C-alpha cells in the first residue's frame, strides 16, 4: 500500500511506519490521520506482522503536533459535530491489539506527543523533546495529552507543562517515566527495529495479553487490574504456546509458537 503522508515497510515480522511530512515537521493533518489509521489496520490484519515501529522522517521532528494551518481554517462547530480526534482512540489505541513502539526522533509536541503516548512504549532519541504547548495557541491538548501525560509523569510535571507549554528533553522524559529508554539519534530506528524483532519472536498471544494487562493497569483500579491480570494468566495457561514454552525451557530449545 502506498500513501502520501506516511511511509511503510516490513522487515520480517516487523512493520515500520514513518510520518513523512518533513516540510511541516511531520505535522498531523486529516490525511495523516486517515493514512495512519489504514496502515495500522493493515498491520493488525496481517498475521505475518507481530510488532510495529512508528517514527518521524528527518532528524528534527517525530511530529510537531496537529497541523495548525488546517486547524485554524476549520469551522469550530465541526470539531464537535464530527467528534474530531475520536478516531485516534478508536482506530489506533483500541483496535491495534499487537504491540507497537514509538521511536521519537525529535520534537513530539501537542498531537505528536499524544500520538507517541498512544504507543505501548516510547524509545527516545537523545535529541527528542516532548511537550503539550497547545495553551500557547489558545487551546489545550485534544487527543489525550492531559490524561496520558498526567498518568505517565504525575500531576505536577504534567500541569506545569500544560500551563507553560514548556518542552521536556529526553533525559527528563526518561527520568519522569514517559519514555522507556534513550538511544543516540543515529541508532534510534535500528534499536527500535531490533527491540520490535525481539517482541515479534515472542508467543503472539502472550504478547497481546501482556500488552492488554499493562494497559489495564494504566486505566483502572488495582483491584480490577489484578482480576484482569489473573483471568488473562489463567487463559494463557490453557494455550498450546504455554505447553510449548514450558517444554522448550525444560528441553533447552527455542519455542515453536502456534499463536494459540
Ligand atoms: C483540522 C484538524 C487537523 C488535524 C486533524 C488530524 C488530527 C491531528 C492530531 C490531533 C491532535 C489533537 C489536538 C492537539 O492536542 C493539538 C495540537 O497538536 S496543536 C499544535 C501543537 N504544536 C505546536 O504548537 C508546535 C508548533 N511548532 C513549533 O512550535 C515550531 O515549529 C518548533 C517545533 C518549535 C520548531 O521551530 P523551528 O525550528 O523554528 O521551525 P519552524 O517553526 O520554522 O517550522 C518549520 C516548518 O514547519 C511548520 N510547522 C511546524 N509545526 C507545525 C504544526 N504543528 N502545524 C503546521 N505546520 C507546522 C512551520 O510552519 C514551518 O513551515 P513553513 O513556515 O516553513 O512553511
């Protein structure tokens, strides 16, 4: 599938998606939203693909946010009538059950930071900068920034960032728990692809359920999360891959996963 605003390629069981609007620092417009949603749907439907990486073209930006020029022209009522931005949660966060990584190669601001936080985890280049500067435009995060950032880094830091619009560099982002690891920019995509390849080699059902468990912890109470974890563990003990995984360990060999 070829797109205009994103690039996609597959390397083994890993899909690499690159935001590709370098002249506007990969700003996210309606076409990006449509094409990214389609690319993730293709990834989710392709049984040969088990993990994905999302990054930005160029060395300057992952995504500098929603396309301000497009937003400034949009009739205000249309945002509400069309329930704008709801597609990101429905089509990318909820429907993509396979693991995917955000490899943040530069500015991740506004919608760019929000998109990165939809990933299962973030690998940040040492040059990456994160922020929710919407207040400077007279608005506020509109795609989960105030909710996911607060859950990821805590109220004080999220509140300061939303009220001042300041950026957080990669060191602060790692220290705050927003990103899993920092990688030199030159090595970022290869490290992310290598990490994704490791995940893609895991039993696919267990990978999906580990993702679902951690996301449940991010969104519910401890008691409900413990119940969800226990039920998914119990389901996994009934799978062929559980029998294969434990037999492979005892027989000191690699597992041959069936995905069921
Ligand atoms: C109708 C709706 C459209 C979107 C639909 C699809 C959904 C998209 C995602 C939804 C997001 C939800 C809502 C979100 O919370 C709201 C936002 O994201 S608001 C935007 C927040 N981001 C910003 O405020 C950052 C703006 N950019 C900057 O501050 C600076 O560009 C920078 C990143 C600090 C870099 O500065 P410089 O190095 O000086 O580079 P330039 O500023 O000269 O930029 C180069 C070039 O890129 C253009 N550009 C940069 N950012 C954007 C942007 N966000 N939108 C559009 N264009 C952008 C900039 O204009 C320059 O272009 P040129 O002037 O050379 O033509």
